[in-house]
């Protein structure tokens, strides 16, 4: 992982709101390793959410109903949780019952070693004594609505998703699965979307470091027959005018 | 003036953002007088049907909404759970009565019938539009909107169904009975397609 800048940086260098037309959904994660400042984070989410008419998932440091509510009030539609799945499963069930399954995304960070696939929490700083297959089952049983599976090994490499791990998912996953970590070009995204068990592909790399890679990647995917949503281009131009003012 | 009913269920701020973009005045409120003095009502909602109905009843908002729609003929748009609440009942958690403004009931997607079906149904999906529905004014036959839901609506009368979508089975994506509309999808999260639909609700319904 590499620090690049905050929301202002994002808008200044990449006209984020323009890029937002190339994605179906936005995931914002607070990966600060010091005590997470929910209020500050919510401020950033709010600034991003104001001009984005797509679903936004946000998380990092959510411990309770109030944290989740603050993030939702800032314009997010879904809450991403990770460490809490392990440290307080009862709270996870409560979040599901208050906000609904569709609102809670379980983020699972995995790392491969020679004996198998490990699950890590606390921004990938702490290993838990669970095998990742059993962990996925356990997390689904808490009632979460989606799984966001991230490979710590591949994250930031741009070498492609963690296929040897995804192949190990030989059981039925009843909820949507988003894969993350490693996508470096449009071919990686296409490979993911063509995989039956995978419902969505996430990328940060293509957004942060490759200029207009994201709009080009979307065009490529649609050309290759991936079923991505289409929206009216003329309205898109109007929206850009709106963002500039 | 458009009022978005603020009863603590779901992301009302993104709906407000969308109307603001369209240059339309919108108020978030759970105050009966404000609702009764509005021109149009948005009933948002994400989460549990049972919980949402309880909150509406506690604040007597169920009565206010029904009066506004039936007596004063104010146009209403229910979004996601808000659409489901306009129906007669749901089996979410346990059997629960809804507002009963449209003859429909709500049930969960049936994964026993379709073992590979993912529930919740999440993401953009194509809505097949019925001809002549004013909510879809200016749209082509098939349009993409954003969905996130585990329950779906069954209408007793096909006449009110204005849009259909397929997730394992065909389900009702939207209904419209005159000035009473509901969308299972989130127009406020559906890029320019959704903004156009919200504009239609204000200008055409």
C-alpha cells in the first residue's frame, strides 16, 4: 500500500467525479493504523458522496451502531467491516438486524503461506486462527450481505487477482462476492468478471495510478461483452458541468 | 415542495443530493404538518420492513402518509423498502401489515427454488419498461438501475406493474397506480438514468 493523498488530492489530480462515471460502486476504506478518527473520515466520505450518484460503501474502524450510523449519515449506503467480524460477532448481527443484510459488507483480508490461506485482521497486522474457507462460512452465517475478499499478497502489485486462492472456493457462496487486490489492467478485470463465483471486481490501482485507465477499461469490458450498466452519455456531460461549478 | 420522509431508515441524504442536483427544493422531515403541506412525498427506506412500519406507526406517520396520498392526492414515490411499505404486507421477520396503498405483498427471494441465486440481489440490472408509464417518460424499453434488496414485491394486479427485472425469476422492479409509485431499485444511486427518473416523478407524475 502507498499513501497518495486525501480527497482534495483525488479531485485535483484525477477529477474523481468524472471517473465516477466509469464505476458501478465506490468503496472507501479508512486504513489509518493509528486510532481511527470516525468523524474526520465521515467528513471525507461526505465530500465524495455529494457529487456521486452511485452506491458508496465505507468502513474502517466501525465498532458499533453509532459508528455505522455516522458513516451512513455522511452519504454512504453500506458499511464495510473487517476486524469486528472476529472481535465482536454479536455486534455484527446487531448491525445486520438494524441496517439490514444489504447494508453490511464483510471484508476479508487473506494471505497465502505454504500451508494454506490465512485470514488477517486489524489492517492486515494480526493473523486469526481460522482457515479462510471456514471463515467465509462463519461470516456468511452472521447475515452479512456481501463479501469483499482482498489479497494482501497481491494488493498494489498490479499483477492480477489471486487466482490460486479463488480456485479454492469450490463451495457455493450464497451472497455476492467482490474480489480485490492485484488488478493492474483491463484484462485482469475481464478475467474476474468471467469467473462464475465472482460477482464484482474491485480496483484501486487503475484509479490511483493510471490516469484515465478506468474509463478506458470500462469501454474495453463492455466491448468484450461483460454485462456492465450503461447510462446516458449526454446527461453525463451535464453532470460534469455541474461538478465544475 | 418535495418532502423526504425522515424516519431513520435508509440513506435519505443521497436522495436529497440527487434532488438538489436537479435544482429542486427538498425537505427532510418527519413532521406531520410539513408532510401535509408538501406537494410530493418520497418514502425512502433500507432495512427491515417490520422495524420500519413500527417506526412509522409510533410517529403516526402511517396515518399522515395515507391521508396525504388518498385524501389530498399527493404523489408519492416509495424507494426500495419504501416501495415495499406501500404494499399490504410483508413476511420479513414475521407477518407485518404495510400501508396498503397498493395491492401487493412482499416476500424474500426463494433460494430453495434457485440454488445458485445470490441474495441480496445487488448491483445494476436491466429494467424492462411497460409502455406509457409516466415515471419512465423519455426512456427506451430497457434501462439499467441499481438494486440492493433481498425481498421483492408481488402485485395482485398486473395493471400496476410498470417495470420488470430478472434475478433468477422475473420480479416487479416498479409499480405505478396513478400518483402512487414505487421503485425497487435506487434511482438516486443509478447515475444519470436515476436522476432522469426522479425528474420525471416531479414533472410527469
